[in-house]
């Protein structure tokens, strides 16, 4: 379902743009909008399934909270990596997007996906305990992701243009890495309270 959302979003973007040329910065922004909304839609149910099935108590009795979080984080990151690769491939095909610095683009996608997976996983654990689960994740997630999104869009556009190379994105890469580190650290520190309360 998630990959279908990604593909339909990309087709819609390609149809809306048509043959009009757009900048590399705009292509980068559109790619990350699709990735971010895919994360909000697909990863938001990480812990809701356990709440609905009633398996939370079983997990709490048999598995430590950090192990549950690590498993969910790894799964969500792998899912986002698949979304990244499909999105990048489809964007390259549909919008005739040329990636000048592929290694930089892959690093940006990887670090950005780690930060996005960490934030989404922790927030979905919090939201799973709420009575009104549906609209809460986007409301809480999008303001939290503003520093990440600004940095990944700038860094990805540099990877597409290839002009400044690695030296032109040091600040952005530092911000993305710091965001991912802070989110992962906060997730592991706070998850026990969320999981046991």
C-alpha cells in the first residue's frame, strides 16, 4: 500500500509538471515531500497494530522496551529505504532527473531516513496510547521535522546539481546527522516511559 501511494504521488507530480522545466531544488523538495508523507502514512501505525490486536501486554511481559523499539526502528528504516529507492528511481525516470553526485544523494537519503524513522517511531508509540489516533501523527510530526527537511532538501539539491560537491553541504550533513543522533538518543531514553505507562 505504501509503495502504491509513492508511485501514485509521483505520477501525479509528473502529470502536473508536464514538460515544464523545474529547478533541481524543486525536484529535491518534491522528492522529500513524497518521502515525508509516505512516512507519516505508512509508519504511523507501527504501534497501533499491537494496541488493536491486544498484544502489547504480551510484548511488555516478554521483551524489553529497548528491543521492541530497536525492532520497530529497523523495520521502519528498511521500509523508508525502499520508499527512497523507488522514489528516486521513479523521479529519475518521470522527471528526467540526473543525480550528479550519487554517493552524496545516498548519504542524504540514508541519514534523512534514519532521522525520519526515529521521529516517526517514537511519535507513533506515543500516539498508540491516545484515544484519537488518526490525525495526531502529522500534527506532531511536521513541526518536529522542519530542521531535518530544510537540510535534506538543500543537500539533495546539491547532489542533483553536483556543483559544490561535499564541501557545499557540510552544514546540512552536520544538521541531518545531529538530528538523527538526537532523535535516536531521545527515542531510547524516553521509550521505556512510553512503553510501560
